[in-house]
C-alpha cells in the first residue's frame, strides 16, 4: 500500500482514475487559491477505475443516489468566503457505445 494525492475540482464534479483497492484518508485545501487535494492509501498494482466525486456548495441538493454516507469532508477557502462539501459518487459506469 502507498499514499497518493489526487486533485479535485472546487464546486464541481471530478472524475479521478484510482486503483480499485483504496481508502480515502482526507480531502483538504492545499496551497494558494482553490487547490483541493484528496489523499488515499491504495494498492497501485490493483486495476485502475474512473470514480466520480461531487463538490457541492452549501445549500445545493445532493445528487440522486448520494447520501451522507458518501461524505468525505468540507473544504473552506479564501478565509471562509467559499465552502465546498465533497462526496464520493462511486465508480463510473459507461454504457456500450454503438
């Protein structure tokens, strides 16, 4: 197992390519501006999958099928002027394209 860092979009959805064996450790701001990072422990040799993460503002509706069980954390930026709540949307499923 290793610890890796992935970037998330602020106040919007993110698609992240993650190893299938992972545990999310933390979601926090890092650096200046709206840089948001997610740290995970993972097995880098496990199969890689796309996973969706939601970045929502206070007052936004949760996407259908998402509950507080998928809550990862809240990031506050610019001295509290912007707040974003992150949720794990689960693995991406892609339909067969014809």
